[in-house]
C-alpha cells in the first residue's frame, strides 16, 4: 500500500524510529533526514492497548500539510522484550542485529543467576547475546572475569572482558557496535553508558554514581533511544534492569533459552522431558559429567519453575 508514486494518497517514505517521547517519534529517513512524527489515528489507538511503536521500528511516514505522520509499521525482525516481576511484558527495542548483556564483575558484582536471567531474556526474544564483563580494572576483577569467561564460553557465548575506565578490551567491543544496530542491556550501574562514552566520547551520555548504601546503580539512563556512533553503527543505551522474570514464556521453551541444555535435550529419552527426574535424561547425564555447569542447570531449574508458576 501507499508505494511512492502510486494512487492518490501522498507518497510515503521509509525510516527508522530513533527515539520516542510522549507521543512524538523521532524518525530517521533513508536519505539521512530526521523528522518528528506522530501516529496516525489507528496506530494511536493500537498503541494505547499495548501495541506500541518502539525504538528500532521500521515505519513509513507521510507528510500531511506541514506535519509528519507515521502511517504504517513494518513487521519486526526481532524484539527485545523486558519481562519484569509483576509487570506486563514490554518491547524495548525492535529489529536489533546484536544484543550485549553488560554486567560488572565488581561494584556491583553480578550473580550467575542474574547473568543467566539476562541471557535467557534475550534468547527468548530470538537473539543470541554477547556477554560483556565490565570493570576489569578493579582489584581482583581480572581473575573473576577469567572464571566467568571460561564458564560462558564453554556453553557457547562470545565473552568480552572490558573496562570503560582503563580502556582495556574496548577495541573488541567497538568492532561489534560500530556495525549494524545493537543494544546494551544489564543492571543499573554496570557501566553501559560509560562503555559507549569510552568508545565514542562525542556521545556524552549521562553516567551515574553508585548508591553508597546499596552499591548498585541509580537508574541514570531513563528511556531507550538509538544513537548513531561516529564510527558507524546504531546503538541503544537502555535503562538498567535486573528484575527479569520469565513472564509469558511457555515452560517447555525455557530449555531452548539455554543453548547447552537445548543441545543435550535432543538425546533425552522422553519428548517432553523436563530434565529434572525423568530416567535417561541426557541433560542430567551431561550435568553429572560436568559438561553442563552446575550454576547453569540451577538457573534453568529456577526459571523453569517460575515459568510453570505463571501458567
Ligand atoms: N571502576 C570502574 N568503574 C566504572 C566502569 N564503567 C563504569 N563505571 C562506573 O560505574 C558507575 C555506573 O556507570 P553507568 O555508565 O552510569 O552505568 P549504567 O549501566 O549506564 O547505569 P544505568 O544508566 O543506571 O542503567 C559510574 O560511577 C561509572 O563511573 C569501569 O570500567 N571501571
Ligand atoms: Mg546508563
Ligand atoms: Zn532431559
């Protein structure tokens, strides 16, 4: 519909939503022009019922008199969905090529369960994240990062150990974020904004101090937006979150979000094996042989039970 030149409607132009703020959508058009648009009536009604237009959405806009209107939203290739305890699932960013799960190895130290929750969140959205271990400049953090790297590489993740402060490992991260569209997610205070500033000092994203009382971040970044990097590439700096719950993930799908469990599950005797007490469970055999790390299996068990309780 509404292809350029066709019909009596005005021609529409393709673009990508870079920022949303109170009903105003900043859209970058394909020729580099940036316009502020509102939603056409039907889309506006849909957005009130939860079908929101988000950052990263590919849209078609048209000019009506001197205003721009989003006439259509293209189908999404991927969705990064936030699922938190006690809240409705919410799409944060659409059409990402890559997601980085950023955690600090110290200050605040991320538990393996938190890391697994974040990885699972991304996997359940159909993407395979890269794990970024930040703050390796802190005393003792290198050894910690080394152990985490070994564990997560063994189950199939790319892992980067970096420091926004010392610049260590940043070349590796820059190589990834300077191409395509990516997002950084992770708990508040992990250093997501600091990493982006270190890669591209022109960004001047706001970064925050850690709370003295809790040692965690204070949600310095609010709202998501896509920012163009001077090296090329678009990146979403998202607000920190660590309260990930598997809202609305069918229990049987939880295993698929753990690549190493999914791989062994194919050899289980029973088709609907939950990998807990069934006989001839290939997952438990791999666990006992040390092929599946105990912490990963433990996270699987906890998340599976959570998903079952939500039914
Ligand atoms: N030692 C050290 N501190 C860092 C590093 N990166 C970030 N920090 C500090 O960690 C704190 C939080 O950094 P931010 O970049 O604001 O963290 P964020 O992940 O963007 O947090 P939210 O926006 O709240 O989600 C700040 O005090 C930073 O200076 C690092 O590599 N090493
Ligand atoms: Mg931030
Ligand atoms: Zn099994």
